[in-house]
């Protein structure tokens, strides 16, 4: 076996993975990431692999942009835990900054996700593509795809 | 006949649609690489056939937040008129709220439409897409081995809805399959041992739900897998996967 072939077969890969999502439809439709409690890590789906880390990260970012172009943001507010509270606050602030119609909140904090989804149901028709894109701007850190280093087995 | 560039390939990808019930499907982030072709013509033929299969079973207005905004660029009233002018009768306005209930209309009527009517009914819904074709340079592929993680709901074991724990990526399908088969046999033996230890009652041998988890080689638009266990609708350890292989493109390798 040539040295080059051995090097190629044992090469380091940068694997682009997508977070796995489940759906909860008890209070309107909401998507949530799936956590593997045993390993304390998100479950993922392999998407594409690169020998070059930068290319992998570029790919992950580009795929995230694709998701943001089609996914209604309120689908991601599932429950009123701490993380979702922060997410909801950021979305509320963004809606106000963009001077979009106000959200009517119910008194129950745990229904906040449903409040955002109802707002979307009421107003999505009148939002332009630019406004929908602008809503995503504070959420660039919300990643759907990430990069993981692995070895390629022969 | 067109001359194809031998360096190019045409990959058909399926957007991440998953079944929720008989007619309801959700589109989740991402896509799955389904097949690759040397010619655009072959890819388009495959694409059209698969897209038609999906359209035959999916209610396009169900499973989304704000229909018809997520289905079409047409304003709702214009869409209503569009259907009316073509002989459909979307009598779907709720008398109390005045809102349109597109999903119910589709559910109640689409079964009686002819294939031509079905084709026409999908015509304005260009935002709903199940597959796409990506043209690009031919690339090597690898095979990721994924462990499916199972949870327990105090009654049955159920799989995560997609993905799992990615353990290895292989260069060859043969090696990936060997490893998958070995791991599946090991996992199955462990589960059967657990079942024997705990002495589960009648349902014990069939303690796995699938919950619309896609089995390898199937699409979300195929009929759901039916259990032989009519009472519980569950499966045995021998009938469910614990590990699966997902083909991925390897960029930078020949």
C-alpha cells in the first residue's frame, strides 16, 4: 500500500452534521432539538464531510442560511424554559425594532410559545420576505448545522 | 440527445419531511441525499416520480403554521378564486371566525379528485417542495454509522425521531455494513436479554414503537410500517434497527 493511499484512508474528516428535531403539537406546532441524555449531547444527522475544516464550516453556515430562509421562527419556541425565555425575549425585541404588529400575550408564561405562533399565524401573510429575513438577524448564533472532527475509517 | 459532462453528477435530495399522522407531514430543517445520476434527464425522471408520490399522500395545508402563506405567493382570496375558477369548491370559511380552513377542505375533497384535478390543485402551491436536484462535480461518498437512541415512556421504547449518535465514517459501504450488522446483532441480543430478565408480560416481546421513525430505505411518503401485533401496534427487537448507515459526500477525497 502506498504512503499516499494510507494517508488518504486515515485522513481527518470535518463532518457537517445537522441537529435532529422532534415536533410537539400539543399547543400548536413547535420543533425541539433532541438531546441524548446519556451522552449529554444533541442527536445529529450526518450531512456532508470535508477534508478541510474551513470548507466544512462554510458549508454549515450556508446550510443554516437555507434553513432560515424557509423555517418560521416561532416554530422554535417550544416551552418556557430559560433558553426559550431568552429566545422569546430576543424575538419580541426584534419585532418591536422592526415596528411589526404587537404580540398579544396571554397571562400564562408557559403559553408564550403559542402566543408567538398565533402572532405568526395572524401576520405572516402580510410580512414581506425582507421582514421575515430581518426577524432572523439576532439569531445568527442559533445553529442548525455544526462541524465535528472525525477519522475516516478504511 | 444532449451530451453530458462526465465530470458532473445530478444528486436528488429530499427535504426533511416527516409523517405525523395519516395526512399530516412536517418539514424540518435539512435534507437527505437520496440518489445520484450521471445525466440530468435521469435525475429529472426520478425527481418527478418521487415528487408525485409525495403529492399523492401529503395534505399541503396541514402541518404548517400559517397556510396558505407557506404554500403559495398568492394572497388568500386570490388563491380561493383561483380554485373556484377551475371547478374546485373551496367552501371552507368558518362561519364564526371568517377564516379559511384549507387543510380540512383538502382532507375532505382530495380523495375524490381525478389525477388531473390533483395535478391542478397542486399548481399554485409552488412553495411546497419535497425534492430538489443539485448539479455539481462528481464526488466520493462515505458511509456514516449512526446509533439510533431509544427512550422509554414507562410502557414502550421509542426511537428518536431522526438521527442519533454518529460513531464512525467509513470509506466503503462493505465495511460500514459489516460494522452495522455486528452492532445490530449485539444490540438485539442485549435487548432480548433485558426483556428476559425483566420477564415482561405478553407485550414484552414487542416492546418497541416506531412512531414514524423512517426505516432505512423508506421514504416518509411510503405507507407507515404496520406491526403484526394488532393489539399494541408495537415491534420486537428483531424488527427494529439500532444502527443505520447514512451515505454522505466526501469533499476533497477522490
